[in-house]
C-alpha cells in the first residue's frame, strides 16, 4: 500500500498526520499552541483556551492546504511557480495581505551569510528549481537519492526566499508533496529538532539533513504499521 493510499483510506491516520504536521511546522516558526489545542481546532472545530488569532489561522490553514495537496497529487500536478504560489496562498490565508504572491521588496534571513534572491529574479529561480528537481526525480529509481534531491531543493528554496513571509512553512510543504509523489515517507521536522534543522539549513549540510530525515522516517514507519494493522 502506497503512503497516499493509506492516508486516503485511513481517516484516523490522516487526522493524526494533519495534527502533527500543523503542530510541528508552525512550532518551528514560533507558534505556541499545544498539539492538543491544535487537535481541538482541526478535528473538532473548537478553540480550547486563550488562542491568538494569528496562531489560530496558522494551524487552521493546514487542513485546507492538505486537501489541496492530496487532490493535486491525484491529478498528477508537478511543482511549478504557480503551484507553489497556491500553496502559499492557502498556508498564509488571513495572515498576509500578499498571500500567494512573490515578494516585491527584498528580504533577508537573519544572520545568514548570503543574500536571498532579488525579487525580479524569483520567478526564474523558482522555475529552475522545479525543473531541476523534476529532472533528478525522473532520472533515478533510488529512493534515498530522490530524498536527497528533495532535501537539496529545500536548501535552494530557502536561499531564494521567494515570499515576504511563510517561506519555511511552504518549503516544508513542498518536501511533503514531493515525497508523497515519490511514495517516500515525508519527514516532518519535530519541534525538538528545531535548532538542529535551522543549523542544517544555515550551513547547508545535506548529509546531516538526510540523516535527520531517515531517523524521522524510521519512527513514522512504526506508526504507519500500527494504523495499517488497525485497518485489517
């Protein structure tokens, strides 16, 4: 059973994954909601405790985004500048006035030793990123090599930093999307690994990123087996 099939056939696994993804990805960006609070928002539509409006939308947007991702994979949609802009529009809905649009003023990454891509070059660089990743995925059958190509593309995306905000969340959703397309378990970076993840991004340590991803995959495999057994 491919991973996408499991997600579509097991509502329990889909819900579990949605909550964990929303919690971990937003926590990396500073969201303070607990996993239980996020589960209440996404699964029950109930706000538990005092919740900031921004933090509420940061997690709520993942439900619509994940539905779009699954539909797009079933339609055979490849990564493209337009697709990435749509991801951003969904993830940053009600959070950013220019959601879905590439940056206009230049931006930067604090303490980075490089400059992000100039705004007028962003569409070209994103197009090149998508084409390069597609070429690599099409020309290897080795899943570890595919995973490394996907992780390397994440480095490239962060260097481009195409949006005024939300780049990390969109970049991690792109990892998720590309992995699902290739039937690879997507590595959801855990909150506990935030500092390691940021250090890996800052220094572009691909082998360290790959090692981290494989460790996360191993834990996810055990969880997947439990859900698969419950489906029998």
